[in-house]
């Protein structure tokens, strides 16, 4: 992913900005990789809300450590009063064992991993954990594996790791059929005319205008917020 000119311009100043830094790509080998500043007090509130609804006994994170989401997820788990277990996505046997023996009942993973892991868990355990938080990469097709059709699934879309731009309220989380619907994640503003997502300035970190994936506005949700779906 090629970083925007605005992100490129701030790279030299990042060392003097009081912030956390997340990668602008999901892949460590991306030639266009840069750093993106996040306020040090930022909390993954959309994930915390999803965990509040899911009421996990234990949360297993199957996201690459390169994404730098383990600390925000830890805070979200603490708010939900649930322990967190970090499972390397490539170490599927340990993840399966954690579900069998470690008291984990909720999986946080990305869409690209969800189908493979769910298939392995079902073959080994005969049943799946019923609670999932699935992250979609903005450039991917935002669908959920058929194996998870009977599970409780909260979905998010990240422009890059640590920047959720679309997420689901409790009403949208319970929709198990059709095209997934989302809200603009709080802390961002969507400009339909330009197709940009604008982040809000905070604590010395400027606002950024970033190209959003193609989305289509829909009806108002029961929560009162406008819904969006992926334009395909």
C-alpha cells in the first residue's frame, strides 16, 4: 500500500510526536510501508463494544504481532473482564488446544485466517467457538466464512492495522445473512463526495484525509446511525 503524501510528509517528525505508531500496511514486506501516528491514549472502543455484547470467558487473539494490536486488544479485554491469549496465526495446533483446554471461547482474527482456522478447529474439536471478532482488510471482499454462519460474529473493516474505519453496533452484529452492514467508526468522518475518510486531530496529531474503500450508504440502523455496505 502506497502511503499518502500526507503520511509520507510526517515520517521524519514521528520521532518527536507523542504517539503510538502502527503500520500503514498489513504486510511487513510492503515496499510502501510507513508509520501512522495514533494517540497514546487511543482505545479500541469498537472492539470493546463487541466484547461487551459477546461476553467472552476468554479471548484468543490470532492477529500478526506486526499489526501492533495486542495492547489495544488487551485494554478492550480488560474492559470486558476477560483474559487474553496471544496465538501466532501460524501456530494453529496451539490455538486449537487453547479452545479445548485453556478456557478460550472467543476468537479475534482477520477474514483471511478465519476460514482456515475454523476448518481446523471443527475437524479437531467437532465444534466451533461461538463468538468471533473478524477484521476485514479494506481492499478485500468483506464476507464471512460459511462455517461461521451459526456463530455470533462482530465485523470491522480496517484501512490498515489499528485504523478501524467501519464497525458494527449490536444491532448489525446479529445480522447473519445478506451483505454485511457497517457504521463509520467513531473518531472518523466520511466524505461521500471525495470518498475520503478523515481522522480527527488529537493531542498534537493532525487530521488525515485517507482514501476510503468504495462504500455505499444505506438505510438508518435501529441505533440511529447510517449504514454502509461495500460497493462491489
